[in-house]
């Protein structure tokens, strides 16, 4: 009897080593399942360094702070000269078409010669400099005179206007305006009947932008010239275009040459050609081709017989 009880006790003892909860003197309490919750127990030891912590997610910008750091851009002013867009060839053509040859009233007296007067765009005229020039050279155009813009020259930052022919007098201005008396004292003469007297000259007006010439309309250009010239009367170029047939007016507005146009109409529409070629056909008909552009780029051929356009071709079609 003793031996079976002994073996039973030994088996119970060894089974308690694997399962302590089976021992009768141990409380049957199950382990808390949350004790190791969230922990990772690697089977093989980690040999590499742990990965870096992920970068924090970018935060959305604060609208108030972003608005305070951004530069304030003023709204565009209607009718203002565009400050960023440069003057292109089509706008330049419009300025020549509607300003060159126009008549205006002089609001200031102007000196003769190529030096003329410089007007800085958007600024008042330097009257002190003008008065010094008038005292030195005299006036070729007086305030209130009717003047004509006889040529326009475009430079990088300036537009040069010749008024009433502009330029400098032919011959020596000082010599031709001085008359030597018998006493040897030079006196200034305002009129002269002597041969080789200089022809009446105009003046030069320089509009200086201080930067590349910006995009502008003919009316904006006239407004910039307002301190010196008054263009309040209706443009002669506009009157001429308005006198043409409606189809020609439409073609000029759309800047295209059409059949039946005269040379003046073609120039008003697409400007002066890059090249002119004259030919005589077998029957003796003379034609003149006005060529705009250079192949293989877009090229327009306008063919005249006499003063009328008989053919307009564009390549590539």
C-alpha cells in the first residue's frame, strides 16, 4: 500500500514542475493576459541598429502667417501702361500707324536740333533745363504752334519723335545766324534774305522710360506726351481708316492683307515688307512682290500690279 501512494506523490511532484498551477497547494490563478501586451519578443537577437524614428508629418501652413509673409501686389490700374510686358512688333506698328504723321498743339516752346528735349515717362517736364536750352539755342517751335510728328524712332529704352522735320539745321547754325557789322561786333539776326540761309527746322522730343519700352496703346503713348503735346483733336490716321470701305477697315483691324488693297492699306495692315521683288511676265505685265518673313518660317507674299493687290499667299499654308 505504501509503494503505490509513494509513486503517486512522485508523479504529482514532477507534473507540478511543468504546470505549477496543478499543485494542490498553489492557488489556481491564471496569468494576466495584458502583462506583455504591446511587447515584441524577437526569436533571434537584433544585429542591426534600430530604424530612425519617422519624420513628423508636415503641418499645414497658418493662413494668417502666410498672408503676412507674402508680398502685397497692387491691383492693376485701368489704362495704365503694362509694366512687365515688352513692346512687340505689332504694338510698335500700331504706334507708328496712329501717331506718326499726327498733328498736335505744342504746349511748350521747344529748341531746335537733334538734342531737343527729354521727357521722362510719367514725370513732369524739367522746365529749368528747357529754359536753359531755349536761352542758348532759341525756339524752333513756340507754345501754341501746330506741329506734326514727322518720324518715330524706337531705341531700347527711348522713343525719339521728330517734330516738323526735327534734325539739325543744314550749315553752321551760329555762323548763319550771326551778321558781322563793320565795327566787327557780331549781332544776332532773326530773319535773313541772304543766299544759303538755313531752312526752317523743327525739334526733337525724346520719351525716356528708363527701362525697355513697355507695351502700350497709341492713346497711352499720347497721354505720356501730354506734358509737351496736345493730341486732343481726332487722329488723322483714324479718320483715314474710317473713310475706307467696311471690308478694308475690318482687314486693317485684323492685321491682314486682302485683294484690292493699295500699298498704303497694306502698310497700315501688316507694316512694311522685309523684301521687295519686281518681275515682268512674258506679256509685259509688271508685278511687285512684298515678302514678309523668311522661309521655312511663316512667310507672306503680297503681289501688286500697279497700286492694287492681286494675290496674297502664305507659306506654309
